[in-house]
C-alpha cells in the first residue's frame, strides 16, 4: 500500500516518512498541497496524510480538489491544537479521519492500518443474492485488541450495496470510537483524565495491563446488537461499566477544552453517524446510519 504525506514542516515530514517506511509501507512525500496534488496524480496513493494548515493552498482546499475527482482514496488530515476546529470542516468535505499534533507512533500507524482495511470495500454483490435485513448479537471479552476485532466482524456483515465506500469508512471509524469507549471508559473504568495523562507519558498500555489484573474488570463483556435493512443500519453497544452522564462531556473543540482529549470519541462519532444516543445510565449507546445507495 502506498502512502502520500503532505507536510510543509521539514522535520515533521521526514519523521513521518521514516515512520511509515519503517512500518512497511511505500511512502512518498510533498512539501505543499500543490506538489502533493502532482504527486497524487503520478503515484496514485491509496492513503494520503495531509496537514490542514499550510502556506499557499490549504489542506482543506487540497481535500476539496481531490474529492472532486476521487471519492475512494483514504485521506487523513493532521490538525494542530489551534486548527482542530477545522477537523469538523474536513470531515464534512470528505476526510476519512483526523489526527492531532504532535503525532505519536501509536496515532499514525494504526490509522493507516485502519485505512488499509477499507481499501477494497466496493465488492460486487454475490450472484447468489444477499440477505437484505436481519439482526445479530455479538458479545466480546474485555480486551485492548477487541475494538479492531469487533469492528472487523461488524464490517463483514455490512451489505456492500447499502453504503458508498466513503460512508462505509465513516461507519468503521465511528464504530471503532464507540467500541473503544465501551472498553476503556466503560469496562476498564479508565477516566478521561487518566487516559490523557497516560498518553502524555506514552504508557497507556501499562494502564490497560494494570486494570486487566482486576478480575472483576477483566471479566466484563461488551455486547453489540446490530440490525440492518435496506433503509438503515443500527448498532447498540452495551458495556458493563458504571456509566456516565453524556450531557456533561464538554465540547472538545470549545476554546477552554481545545488541549484536552475529553469526549473526542463521542464528539467524533456524532459526526459520522446520522444519530448517536446514550441510553440507561450512559453505558448503552445507540448509533444509526441511513443508507445512501440506490437500493435504499
């Protein structure tokens, strides 16, 4: 898989290039959006990682230009603290994901891996037909690797004719955010403050390991109920944590919260689904996506 990195800062560009190459991907770089567009036309990358704030053509302008001719290439935008408000605009313009500076190894590479799993989504319908409605229930143990496994399983069940590739990509990102919240903040009882502190110290996995030593927490389950029809798909994710009051989660893009990670998953998922509603004591989340393709 080929990755194109567009970053005007020389040190950041070289760092990201080496990180991507070391992780086994073919990587090209450009120092601005104009050069990046030319590189895109020549190299045809499957994934583009692009800074939002750059001199000359901005990352948002570049995104618009690409989306006018290409709806399938995965585009991950990079924001700074001062530009994170623009991440919402990027999502509306067709970005698949965004990451916040300063980027860490465990931010970019997992995002590229997620992108790789979405590359070949436009598979033709089976000649033997498809089940066009139904329900399923999945139950998983609390595991730091569970979000990827759960989301992969759910995406396998998503009928290819229900959504265009961009919508499918957004569903995958949104489900990953919601399932991760169910495991981290729900079953493992990790607070937003604890996660923020551990991320600063690059020791989030140590916190996971510590919590999983508690058998009560380790034995908790995540349940995902999925129902689908040609009109809409619905997911209800339930954890066994203590719950929370979602109305008290601050807007992560508000000026006073801009440097905080509080509520990012909740905020992000609400822009990726048509509706997201927290039920009960806050440990149940119901997400809905209305299908968009011609069969709907």
